[in-house]
C-alpha cells in the first residue's frame, strides 16, 4: 500500500513539474483562472447592471471616444457591454462545465462498460455512438434543442449529449488497455466482482484521461454554447451571453458599430484558447510518453 501511494505521489510530482515547464499551459491556466474569478466576482467587479436599459444612451462608443462610464460602449438598448461580457463569462463557463460533465458522465459509463465487457454490449454501445457521429456535433445539438425546446438548461443537455460519444470512444480505448493488464487478470482470478473491479481498478486508471478530455472539451463546449446562443437556441433575452450578443450585433455592424461584435467575439476567442492551451499542457504532463519530449 505504501509503495502504491509512493508511486502515485511520484507521478503527481512529475506531472506538476512538467506542467510548470510548459509556458503555454501556464498561460492557459492564467486565462482560465481569470475567467473563473471574473465569473465568481461578477456582481462586485461589474461597473453597471448588465440588463438595465437606457435608450437615450444606446449604441455609444466606449473609452476610445471619451466614454468613461461605458468603457467598451453600449448596445442597441443602451446596456453596458463590459458588464454584459463579465456576466456572460459566468453563463458561458457554467454552460461549458455542466455540459461537459453531462457528456463525461454518459460517455464515461458507456466507454467503461463497452471496453470492459466487450461482446454484444460493446457492439451495441459503439453502434449507437457511430449513429451519433454521423451528424456534426453542432447539428446534433440543434436537433436535440429543437426537441427539448429553447433555453440555457436545454442547451447544456444538448451539448452534453453531443460530447458523450467522443468521450465514450476515448474511455473505451483506455479501458481495453487496462482490462488486458495483469492486475485485472489477478483480480478476476481471486473472484473480485466485476463492479468492484471497475470501481477499484479500472476507473482510477482511466481517470487521468477523463480529466484531460474534460479540460480540453470545456473550451469547445463554450464555443458550441455561443453558436447555439447565436442561433437563438441557447440563453434567451435578456440573459447576457456572448453568442447572443454576437447575434444581436448583426444588424448594426454595417453601421459602424464594430464594438458590438468585437468584444464578445474576443471574449469567446480568449476563453476557448485558454482552455485549449491548459488542456494540451495537462495532457502532455500526464502522459509519460509526451512528458519526455518536453
């Protein structure tokens, strides 16, 4: 037992050292940390009410035009864009995290059972994932939202379901490798029940893959949530959401009101970039084969 704990501590220590050496991963972690802090402290750091309308102050440029009250300008309803972006971070992060958790839960269970039991269970689950893979993820999400109805919670479920087949494939592959290991054969030889073997031996050994995939997927989920919001299928007005803000700016971009689309677009870009950089770095740090190349 002590030897096993020592091995885990060494693995964790080596992974952290590798992560610290990866500058892009650290940059991604800083961006993700800022996003999380912004989401938590939104009511404190937001300069204005994100849904308060002031039609006498609509479509005003920001600080570059001397407007110190609305640093990033106002939208067509006179709402402060900076405040909406700050509160939008809370919405986008919530959607991304919850959607990926749903996807990891569904896909993780399917992948572990498929890889461990094999046979008809594997064939059934993998054929279902093949059917879901036949449609692009965003199109599948649109179909699911069309069935469930519009709204933020429905968007979370839809995005989560679209990520389930991807994580199922990844977890299945890793589970097959673990299943063929000698310690699994030893557990079976002493009569360990399958469910206990899955819980005690298989799940801990595929957990690192699940964590890495979860981190990488949050950025994509934020992007998908913005796409659904842009199409009017995600967060509904007046909820401040980056995709919906982009959609509302469509009619005003040609009029020279460039800030309406620029700043929500940059928020999406930076957030997705942060999660991708951190996720890539975490994958490199956890995988011993990739760690040696760093």
